[in-house]
């Protein structure tokens, strides 16, 4: 089950997932949709996409040139983008935590993202929530069998 997922999720450097560097069969999207109103919407569906395929192919060729423009999501520095990405990483973790390697990798990404948001957040109340979330993830999975 985790073959395609293991290969792709395991190969992401920072946990980043992008839709622009993939070709999909139309059937994948017959029941699956990107969430409305979310930034980094591709992060929310990648596990479901990879679970729905029996085979994936990776080419070691540049076939697509990505153009970054001012105001694009790639250049988005607002906290909404970071909080949306964190939410997507948490959903990914929930789907992958039963696999020791992918669960640990997903958890590591969450913890790094919480720190990233904490360092950019100005609200003391939200910082307290982030600290609580970090602590809960860190210690919850110590009990759950994830070894560091």
C-alpha cells in the first residue's frame, strides 16, 4: 500500500508537494478534489492521490519550466499559508503514522513547521497554542512507538 507513497513522500526534501510537476490520470479526480479556500491545497490530497494509483513514473528530465511571479503562493509569506500547510501536514501524518518511517518523517515535518510558524507569529495566545501542539505531537508519539 505504501509503495508509491513511500517513494514520493520519502523523496520530498522539506515535505513540499506541488501539483505543477505531475501529470494525473483523469480518473483520479472523479472523487477527489482540492479543498476550497486552502493555500497549498495540493498538500491536502497527495496521500489520497498516491493511494489511488498502482504505479507512478519519475523522469529525471526537465520537461517543465516553473515561473515564479510576485504574489504567487511560492512567494507567499503570510501566516495563513503556513497554517494551511501545517493543517495539511497533520492530515498527512494521520494517514501515514502507522508506517514507522513515513510516520516519523511526517511528524518531523510537522514539528519543524510548528517552530517555523512560532518564530513568525506575533500573537502570544497563538504562540501558546503552538507550544502546546508541539509538546502534544512530540510526547504523544513517544508513547505511540515512534522512536527518535
